[in-house]
C-alpha cells in the first residue's frame, strides 16, 4: 500500500482531460480518441484481430503475412524509401503480430499528425507486397527444434517464422480477407480534438473497405494444440508440459490471469526441485503456460513433473495466496499508468476482447481453483530422451 501515494500523482496526470470519445467510419472501423493536450504528441495503435474461423488451416500463413508486411514498402514506396521518409519526418512506426492479429503503432509530433495518419493508413491497407520478399522468406530454411515447434503451437512468440508453401496471389488474398476495418480498432491519444480526429480518419481511412470475398463458415469448438504427447530423441532428459491461452469471456480469463500469478509464486519455490514455469500475460491478459524440468534433474522428469502438478491440482490454492495474487495484479495495473505506449496497447486489447482486469476483485477462489484443474487436466507434453532413467 505504500506504493499508492507515489503512484497516485502519476495516475492523476495520466487521466484523460476530455475523456475517451468514440466513433465509427462507414466501413466499420471503430475509432477511440483520448484528447491529451499537455504534450505536443500523438500516439496511435491500430489493431486488427480475427477469430479462429477466419484463419487458414495452417496458422503459419498469417505469420508469413506479418513477416512480409514488416519487410515490405507501402503507399508506392519501397521499404528503404519508406523507412528513410519516416525517419526524416520524425515518425515512429512499428508492427507486431502473429497468428491471431496484427498491431501497428505510430508516434508523432502533433504538428506532423496528418503525415502520421497517412503513413499508418499506407502501412495497414496499401502495402507493397513484394514477390521478391515473399520468395526470400519461403525459400529460407530456418532450423526449428522440437521445442521451438512445441512452444509455437502453444502460442509463445517465435524467434523466427514457420515457412509456408504460399504463393504470392494467395498471400494477397489473405491480406484482403484478414486485414479489414470491421475487424479493427484504432486508438488515438494525444494533442488533437475530436473534430480533427474525425477529419483525419475519414480522409486517410475512409477508402478502407472490407473485402467482398465471403468468409469461411465458423469452425466449432475452441482452438487447441495438436500435440498430445510427443517424444523426441536427445540428451539430457527434459520434459515440457504446456497449455495454450484459454478462451472465454473476460471473467473466465481473469481467473486464469490470477492463476498465472499463483503458479509463478508456487514455482519460484519449485525451481529448487528442478521445475520452472513460463506464464506470459500479453496486454495483461491470460496467456499460455509452459512447465519445464531442468536438465540436471535426476530420475524420470516427466513423471516427477506430472506428480508435482497432480499434487498442486489436488491441493489447490488458499484464500491468502489468492489475496497476494490480487495485490500483484492490482499493482501492475496501477503501474501501467507510467507507460503510455503499453497503456494504449492494453486498452486496445481490452476494447477488442473485453477487460479481464475488471473482474480482478470479483473472481472467487473456487473459480481460480477450477481454472487450475482445467489447465492441468489438458496439458500437452513434449519429452526429450527416454521416459525411464
């Protein structure tokens, strides 16, 4: 609680002067503005998200699309000319993404806001998808280990990309089908009025329209990784057990976020037993889990890890442990006010998928322990080396 007096002025300074205002373009692009006039800056975050039903059978196709977009030019400019132009005009444009969405961010001086809107629009729906870049990526042969593939299947960020046999025409069609205004949200924060924002958005994004191509029929059931249990040769013996990020509404995901804090606290002590945990929370939301045995662990690593997780599922967590997890999540949400760019990204995510943090205080201990049992009962396993010592 001693942190609050220090952070409270930061939170008050970060509070919107005019509040969040919202409007939509005729093509369905949702635009949310927070007018902030204390600094001559404009930040923008444009996110495109697509449901699982929109994805091609192989998720690597959308990863290839992201990789190509990150290397190509836009608005008729080559990548080299585009990057030089952005630097010369003091604009910072970034793209991140993967299997389930893309996010472009832009930072500019408020006097350059028209250029910022123009180049962001070029990058989003006027890219120059070079066949040469596509061929280079497709022809490269990255070294992918079984662990790399396992982590990627669970939803962890890749070091590289999975190369697909995708022709340029198919990639163009994928871009038209997935990068759509009715799947997108644009957050604007900075030194401009609602009237200016409307004018600039309609000027630069008004011609962005959904593809006329029909979307595929929705596929029933939640997404799950395909690997149930895989063994690969190698030494030393290591076992990995993982769970992809959960699906569900904001309250369900809130239980899994609290679970990730509880598991982190538990596995800080378990590292001495030979186990470790990775539990990222992208944009403050529920993410994948990955349990790993250390290479020096003696005996059967799969059995030892499975026994530890079984005991954990049987015991569950206590009310006092849940209180500590709530405190950690609460502190991280408060500290977010110190990082405007992260704050904008988290808000965009929450507007698209719902704010799990809104249920921080409401989720019960029973819900968290039910989430624990659900995650541990559906783990995917990868074992390197023999299962028996």
